[in-house]
C-alpha cells in the first residue's frame, strides 16, 4: 500500500529527459453563439515512447477535443488553443499548418471510433492505405500498393492480396476497423491516438482489436493515447491513466494505482457506475447522481463539487471556491486530505 502514503505533490520519478508527448496547461475554447465553451481548461499530461496512456471520462468531458488539439485539427476560426503540446521536443501549438500536415499520418496518426466516416466510400481500401504512404515516403504506386497489402496482412485481414481492391462497405465493422488501423500505421507513426477505437464493436471483436494494437505497439514501439469511456478497456490495455471531468484532469496514475486505489470521488463514481466482472451480482450499479456541468459556465472551485457527496468532509467552502490543483505524478485534484482520499471510498461503499 505504498501508493497511499506517497505525499501528494511529489515530482514524478526522474526520467531520461522530456516525455515523447508532453501537454502543458492545454486550453481549447470554442466561441459559440451562447458564449465560450471551455471544452479543455488547463490540462497537462506526459506520455513516454512505447507506453499507452488511457484517457477516461464521461461523454463530453473533453477527451476528443484534447486529442484533436494534439493533432492540430481544430478550426482556428472559432477555436482558441492555448498552452503547449510538444512532440519529441517540438512545439506543435502555433506550428505552421505545413509542419502539422507533415507530422500527421507520418509521425502521429489517429484511429477513430467510426470507420465508416473515416474511410471514403468511393476509393478502394488499398488506395486509401497507399495514398498517405506515397505522400509521406515518395514511394511509387506499385511499392505503395505492395505496402498496403502488407499492412492488411499485418492487421489480420484474410486474403489481403485480393481484399486490397475492395471498398470499405465490403468489410464487416471489425474488419473495417482493422483497415483503419492499417491506414493509421502505414507510415510507422511514433504516436497513435485511438479515440474510442472499439466502442462500435461487439465484445469479442473489441478484444481482438485491442490485442492487435498491443502487438503492433510491441513491434513499432509507438506511444498510444487510448481514449475511452470504458474503464474495462483501459484496465487491460493502458499503462497510465488520466481521468477527465469537465475539461480537466481530476486524477492520474498508473492504471493499477487508479483502479485499485482511486482517490477522486469522481473516479469512485465512475467505477461504481460500471459493470465489472468482479462486481458481485447482488451489488447494483450506482450511476453518479446529477449531470456534468455546462462548459459554458463551469462551476467555480472543483468542477465536480455540485455532484460530490464528500464536500462536507472539507473545511469551509473550499470545494465551491478554490480550484484544486493536480500535482505531478500519482495525484488527484481534490481538496479531501490524502488520508480521506485513500480511505473514504472503502468505508462508504
Ligand atoms: P468527449 O469526452 O466525449 O470526447 P468532446 O471532447 O467531444 O467530449 O467534447 C467536449 C465538449 O466540447 C462537449 O461539451 C462538446 O459539446 C464541446 N464541443 C466539441 N466540439 C465543439 C465545437 N466545435 N464547438 C463547440 N463546442 C464543442
Ligand atoms: Mg469523444
């Protein structure tokens, strides 16, 4: 139980230099007719090469917006992105579109939830895999086609030499997801962002796709950001975990630390609201009462305080007035003291 006695605020263990992906104080604000939507509001995280970071949180917590910002895909006409996103030491916020375009698909790539919208219905899958490869490597048409066949084989598509000339609609959902993975990996990206990559798939196919990502990571040593609302998915796949709420990180640690001794009341709520194999049959799932706040007017103090059952355990009205910081390393952004964070959930369940 050493994690429970580690004082908050301690810096993370020394690492060899900067993380491969380093996000600091990221803000993504959308100007809308109703006002400013603070979709991401002061988010920081690090990811090392060869590691997988799981980002979890309810729908609308800012997971996708965060990663679109990493890829530089927000529309500058109505979106303000502030803070720092560094990839292999290179600052990406404010980088010229030309630079980002070169990095996208080549150094960093994304897998989306919905392969039907990510793939064009009008071109063969072979062409869609080969095209970015030609663009980034200057390979010939013939070489690129050969590469597409190789990639289809690699992601486990039977008869790749024939299927390379098929169109997306000729594949099942699971196979199409594999095609999208082949497309994302064709240039050996060092950073792979997978946004709910298995949400649309049934459980068996889901497990196959996650296994495949793990194998490819072993082979290529890529860093993976795995976005999901499903803690079960990260439990088996990720190394580190970042829990997001209302555009902020509320808890971080290794997957093991966060799942076995969660410290933030929001994480407790997430865990209690999800079915797990270990949940006894007679123990009903408890949804978190209330709803996430409007991001047009995020509550002052801790954004979770209106839904939190533990504000009475904190002196004065700090939860409503003072924004809790998220320290480096294993930490929760919560005003409960370390002892309460470590023990309250156990005694109240
Ligand atoms: P999720 O965690 O489910 O991926 P998102 O990152 O997609 O959540 O969205 C976070 C919040 O930002 C949501 O409230 C969403 O409505 C809002 N949002 C996303 N894109 C835009 C946009 N282009 N304009 C205004 N609000 C947006
Ligand atoms: Mg999303």
